[in-house]
C-alpha cells in the first residue's frame, strides 16, 4: 500500500537538508487558492500544480503535446482513445503509479466540493476504463479528437489518498502526493510555499534542489525584492516597470504573447439583475444594442497604451489571430462613444442606467486599473458606473456561486480566460456554450449566455476529427458568439518574467502564461 507522507515528515526532510543546497527564491504575483490540484481550474493553481503533479500528457512552452505519465496515445475506434501509461514511475511517497490512479483521478477531479470552476469541462461526457495496470481507455458517445488535449489539463493524484480526501488535506500537505519534479513541503498562505526536488523523478531531474515561493501581490514590492536580491525570479513584471528594468544590467527579461483574453461577462439569465438599477426591474444586457453600446464605448487602444503601458494587444475575439479556430473576419471593436450613445437611446435608455462592474484586484495584469478604466469609459456614455474589485479568493467563488441557490452573484464582471488547449474550443466550450454541467459545457459561463446555434457548432466541432473542418466550425462558432457579444473581449495579455543575471537563471516564456519551474532553467 502507498503511504501518505505527513506534513511533519516532509518538514523533517526539509529541515535536514544540506545548508549548501541551492534554493531559488521566487516572487509570485498571484498565489494559488489551494494546494488541491482539482479544487479550482484557475491559472495560478494549475501553474503551481504542474510542479508537484503531472498529467498523462505534458505541454511544452508553446503548448505542443509531449509524453508525460502516458508514453503514447491513439484512437482505437471512432469513440475510444487508448493511453499507454509509463512504467516505473513513483509517487513522492515511493509508491507505484498505475491505471488505478488515473481512474481515481478522473472520477474525483470534476466533483470536488465547492469548486469555483471545476475540471468537468475536460472530463464530463467521458468514461474511463482500466484495461490493465498500464493501459486506460477513454470513451465518448461521439468521435472526440481533443481527448489528448483535454487530458493534458488534469493532474494525476494517488488513489491511496482515498475517495473522501478533502481540499484541506491537500493544503496541509497530508494528501499532496504527486509524481512531479518537485515534492510539496509546506504552504503558509500569504507567506511561503516550499517545494523540494524529487530525486526519484522518472525524467530529467529538476534544475534546483529547493524552490521557495513568496506571494508578493504588490507590484512595487515584487520589483523591489528582485532588485534587492531578496528573490531571484519574479513573474508578472509590472508593465510600468519594463522599460526601467531593461536598463538594469543585472536583470534579464523574458516576454511572450499569451493565449489569455481579458473580457467582460454579462448577466444573461435574470430579468431583475442584482447590480443594475434605474430600469424598473428590466435587464438591459439582454438587448444586443446595449451590449454593442458597451463594446463601442470602450477605448481598447487607450487601455493598451495607458493602462497596459503598450504591453498588450487589443482583442476582437477569444484568442489572438493565428491560434487554431480563430476567425479572420473579426477585429477589435473601434472606439465610438457617439455610436454607443445612439444605440443606448435606440434601446430605450437615453439617460443610461446604473451598473456595477466587479472584478479581481490580484489575478490579471493591472486588473483593478482596467476595471476603473472601463467604469470611466461607460460613465461617459451615460451609464452610471460603480467599480468594485476584490482579492481573487473572494471574487471567483462569489462570481461563480455567490448568488441565490449558488448562482453567479454579479451582473457585469471583468475576467480572463487562457486556453488550456491552445485553440478556440477551450473558451467556446467553457465560456460560450450553454451551461450543461453533466456534459462539461459552460463551466465558467458566469453570464449564463445561451445560443442554440453556437452550441450546435461547438458540439459539432468537438466531434469532428478532420482538423480543417474542425477549425472552420470553431471559427464560425466564434463569429456567432462575438457578433452576439456573448462576451466583450478587451485585450490579449503579453506576459513578462524577470530573473537576476547573477543567479544564472533564464525563463522560457509560455503561451499558457504559467509560471512553472520546468521552464526556469540554468544558463
């Protein structure tokens, strides 16, 4: 039987480590909300989990699929994929990895209690069958070409943690047993996360003996810590500091465009929306003219230039041009405040109405500033705006299920989505498709947008094996969703990491934005 490593034992290992062991100190902008790899399908959580846990299939810096805990995968018929598992892999407690762990993981991951955004988007609608200790079949009702991509998003855990394992047990370290390059040691929320090299790792060993992660939400403090040598590496380099840091001889910057779109989601399921006033209980966001007016009132070029310091790209759809499934026919909405006022008047709101925008203040680059800018721009066309931002730990849970009967709480939110699959199917399936928890659709559709035509195209694309046909279907679904303003895209993030030259480190920018230590290498 596999044994569960206790936090006390892990701490003892850490305390007994050689004082000369190399420790890399990291200043992280956004702290994970849990150590449970299945609690929250959120960028910071997934990035950190990738150090301790692994998926069947890994993704490199450009999201190319590479073998992970599975050495090979192939369709064996129209509705079944076969995954051959890697032999000889050990969990951090020394126990063997096998098919039982895979089946256990895929049963647990979409069903974690109180998850703000579940992994059901990757697992619902699929069944899994153990063929032998190192062979697993994944089965769907229809052909499903994205199976390998979906399963690259789910972190495998040990079946011996038990079916009743809780998020708290992962947070304490009791259940935090993976197969990754690093072992989990300790998490002091708001202060420190410690991980240590897994010398029994099946592949290339981790570059560092220990990584000490310090969550530093404040941008000036994070940069100051880097310049002072208190940390060796930071992510989310503030846009306002990039030009200055370029002049620092001991600092090395690494930048790359991401697949993350920053966007606005709107309440599309309540007639009397809780944060809309002055409409006699009517929800103006149901009206396409109102949604179009909001989009026209937003000066994306100004947000990129002034708020983002030029380090972003105005967005007109769900992914930047060039990604699989994007449309050549969609461009960023031009700024047109007069046209916006005209549309509001046509919709019956010549004097506007009251609206609150909610968003996080510690998740995306300049998120609180973006929300303030949106508030100011919409005020100029007559919408009486309020702006409320909060820590992501509060925002995401309330945005997802903080309303009556665990419905989304807010009327109008600023949020972001990075495509874990590297193609348009990811945001279409999670943000645009009608909410359908049983089949994994609409997992993060907090506006409860629903369009049967878009749903049909998304489902058809996900069952189309021919790449060219699937790409065309995804592009068409994207066009329908954006023209109907299922969401209002704002900009695509460009991410920057920084290292100290004297530490001899280099970071390989990732299109998935993840700060993972596999991509932090020695020069």
